[in-house]
């Protein structure tokens, strides 16, 4: 290479360096693309990312104690729960100051119902004390007056809960979500008669896997037929697949009730043909069987459609070629056709599994006690007990579980091996 | 030019008509026959008297607590009046989501001048709560069960008696009421039920009693389930709200009868959400003054078999609007039905609900 060519910079017609000009054009291109997708990006951030982050945050957020009882929280710092005695007068004086303001703002009952999740009885303790606070003597001494209002103020457990939940952030919800609790001696499992969440997580995973597998077993042959029958027949079949898909979820679930219950259509028929006796009617609903049957039916289209769209793209000439080389029908299917349909299986299975793991209305209606999912408890804590922190912690764990399974799937099957068509 | 004039004129017209006509009032309730009874007894007559008010029915009471909290956090409360059960009213009041009211100034006095607070009496269980009806959770049973050999259950403990009354039962999928009934039938005196339930042993005792019928029980979560299960013959005896059983027996003529023994009274009523602008609060209060007076509460009982919450309304309860039968004998408060009743302890459950519910769900799952 000569010096002359190395020093010479390629320029465009208007004299600018070609490299810079190209970079500018590319940058402009990128910027335009970004502007074009900006509305979508903003929409996704606002309606998807922000709510999820907000929910994750609720599972650790615990500002309510420090906000409602600021002085008490500070005064409690020097109190040692191991002393086995309630705090001294100074803490009670701080409590009086805080509660007087809280009662004025009517926030004391809110704190009471928050702490009642941790210790039974605190809800009424705060309500009761709130009613008495205006009648207390402002000059003190306060400890006796509080003990007169409710003797629970003299118990170490009450103060221990207050102290333990005074930081602005807590791991308490996550501990509850794995059936654990923090006591004076550290973290331990809850008593056996209160353990439920880990068990429900396990059951949710197990049932979701069973539902995914049964969807695959039922859906694969149907998708195969759809992809290979003549157009007229396959269109009709497609409508049969889509029709239930368009029907309301509740209607389909109720229909299963009518079919499966002990005095229902299927049992009546079995009794009528003398296969079972009237006294031994099958129990097919309000248990796991009911959940599996109803959810398999509801989620089946989500398995069939991706399978179908992948199978549609598999060229029939491969199977023909295999057969012309001497393969039997089975070998041609198993060695040639099936591997090409695996991306469809992957897409369908991931779709069905992720939908199944978060289902709650169908298990609630047909699951009885042995067929309910973790999402039923999340719904309960959102709408009924108002323990949103615990609901958020359970939801976070469900989200993490799905992400972990997704990664495992990526490792084993490969995410680029998933196709929706 | 012409188009602009038209648009301008149209806007002006719309604004003028907006000012002159309806102010919308969103009232939240339970839907179904219950909302219909409120519509007939309260909303329609009120709108006739006040043509400028337009009442919008929202059927979200089942999720009211969670939705109100979300609205409050978002700072945009779109509901004017909400129908909730008493325990939810207490919870909303505790959370600062419902407005505390002075019952004597907001509500009308009885026709004889008794102030509202006395007319409603003990049923005002929270400063935020405006009682409307008394309903009860009680049992219905099929009258055509061959296995029972002609016996009919007349005692709450017959629910736990699988020998005399074999067959499936249905109970609500929550601890409230079930644990009380279990203890009553395990030899605990009525007055001691809650003090026994406060102890670990008492709770274990209740669950042990429920264990005896657990594998014969279908658990419901919506009030409509038990009537359906009874009608289909899926269960032979089951608990639900008395109004649902009334509809099943009197309107659908199913072979079902009421047990009534140890029925648990509960209350349903209104709360006003906090965070409403003043003029909306004033409008709601005007509606409440009308809709909770003695005559209106008695009118509601023409359409549904729930007892009016005012003492002064009881003598005014008449006949069912369509069936033409006397409603008094179908009221949970009727002396014949209320021979043995159980009072639901709201304060107690506000404290113990979280704890016992966790244990109950763990017990159910096992």
C-alpha cells in the first residue's frame, strides 16, 4: 500500500468523508425507526413494565409503620425484645404522641389491619385504643393508661411485631409466601397446620405440566389432520377447533359442570348402560380430575394452532422421499416428520403451560379443594383479605418460577427452536 | 365556514343540555335479583322524584373492597355509593376508604320520630355503615331423599349426622360460620363459641368436627352454587343465603325446604367512599335520606326475602310483588324462623380472620 492511498480519505460528492456521512445516514435511520416504535415502546412501558415493577415493589415495601408511628419507631430502637418486658414509659409517651396524630388522620386502623396479618388481634387493639386516646390524660404517665385501655400493650409479642416491622422494607411477605416466619430466634417454618403456599406452588406446577401433556397428546393428532386433510374438510375441522375458542370461558366451564357432576350427563349415561351402579357414580368434578379435564379443553386451541401452523410448512416431499428410500410409515413419521414439528410442540407447550400456571377462575369453579392453584390464593389476598403485599410476593415467586422454567427450556430445547408459524 | 358554525352550534347545544339534564350517580351493588329489588324499591321512585338524577347500576360489590382501594390510590373515585356486607364495611372503614357519617343527621327518623340510630339500633356495626337488610346464612335440604327414611333435619347438628342423613353437603369455602356451627355441634355452648375459638385447642376442635364430614362436602364460593347443587341433587343439604333458597323454593318450586336452625344473621348496607367532591357527597346524602327511610326499606322486602334493617319497617312488610304471597313468614327475622339464631361477631372476625383463614385453607388442602 502506498502512502498516497493511505492518506487519501474517500469523500462524497459534497466533500464530506464517506465514513462520517454513512454513519450519519445510519443514525438518522435508527432514530427514525425509534420514533416510529416510540408509541408502542411507551405503551408497553406504561401498561406492562410499570405495573409489574410496582407490584414487585409492594412485596417488600413496608413504610406504613414508620409513617404512622414515627416517634415510637425511633424510641423502640433501644428496646430489646429479649428483655422479656414491655418497653418503658418513654416509648409509651412517643406512642401517645403518634397515635393522637394518627387518630386525627384516621390512619391508625389502617396500620392495625396491616399488622393483623402478622399477629392476630392487633386490628382491634388499634381500633379500641384509637377510641380511648382522646380520653387519656395528656400529662401522663402513659404506660398505665395504655395498659388500662388494653392489656395487650403490656405484652412483649405486640411490641416485638411493631419493632420487627418498623423498617421501611421487609422480607416478611416473602417469608410468609414460603410458609416461614421470623421470630426472635431467627427464621423458622410456620406450624404445620398453617403451611400451604409451597404445597400449592408444587401442585400448580404439577397440574400445569399434566395439563400441558394432555393438551399435546390430544392436540397433536388433530393438528396433523388439520394440516393434511383436503382443504374443505380441514376448514370444517378448523371451525370445530375455533368455535369453543370463541365461546365464553365461564360458559364452557359451566358446561363441564353439567357434564361431569355426579348427577350429570356422563354419570347418567354410564348408569343407564349399566357400566356403573347408581350408588357408585364417578366423582369427576370438584377435584383434580375436574380441573385437568376442564382446563385441557379450554387450553387445547392454544396447543393446536401453533402446531398446525408449523405442520403446514413441513413439505410433504420429505416424507415421500423417506418412503421411496424404503422407510416404513412409522419410521418416516418418527425420523423425518416429527423432528420437523418439534418447534410447534415447543411453542404450544410453552404457551399452554404459561397460561395454565396463572389460571384461577376454572380451578375455582371446578377444582373443589384438591384442584385449586396458587393463583386462587393470590386472588383471595387481592380482593378479599387485602393483603396486597403477600399477593405481590406470591405473584413475584410465580413470575420467577416461570422465568426459570423458561430458561431451563431454553437450555434443553433452545428458544430459537420455537416457532409460531 | 358553514361546517365550523355547525360544530360550534352543536357544542354549545351539547353543553347547554349537559348543564340542564342528568347528573350521574353510580351505585354499586351485587347484581341479579338483589340489584333488581333495589332498583324497584329505591332507584326508580327516587328518579321519578328527581328527574335530574340518573342512577347508574354497577354490579361490582363482590370486588368492591379491592377496587375501592385501587381507586383511592389512583386518586380517582368513580363510585358514589357502594353496597357491601358489614364485615367489608368495617374493613373499608379501618382502611379509611369509607366515610364516617352521623347516622342521625344523614338518615331519616322513623315515622314516630325515633332517631335513626335507635331505629337501626345494634345493626350500626361501624361508623361508616348504613344498614339496609338483615339476611341469614342457613341450610336448605331436599325433601325427597329416600335414604333418610322419612326423617327431616330440624337441628343444625343434623348436618354433621351422616348416619341419619347420609348424602353430600355443601358448605362455604371459608371458615366463617362453618367453625361456629362445628363447635355448637360439638357440645360448646353458644355464648362460649368465640372464647373457645380463640384458643389453638378450640380451633383444632372445630376442624376435627368438620373433618367428620369433610369427604362428603362440596365447598362453594358463590351464593348461587348451593341452590344449583340442591336442584341437581348433587347435594342433599347445603348452606347459602336465605334469599337464594327462597327463590329456589317459591319461585322455582324445587323440592327443597329451609332448616333455619342456628341460622347466622349478617348485614348488608351502604357505605359512601371517601375522596368524593362535596357536591357528589351532598347528592348521595340526598339519595340516602330517601332510600333508607322506613317505607323504602319495607318496600324492598316485596321483591326479595331479606329483612329490613329498621325496626319500624317490620310491620310494613307486605306481599311479594309477583307471587302475591305474604313475605313475613319468609323473613329470617320472623319469630318462627328465628327460634334459634346465631350472631356473627364482626369485631372478633376482624381480628382472627387472617389467622383462621390461613389454617382453614391449609386444612382444606390436606
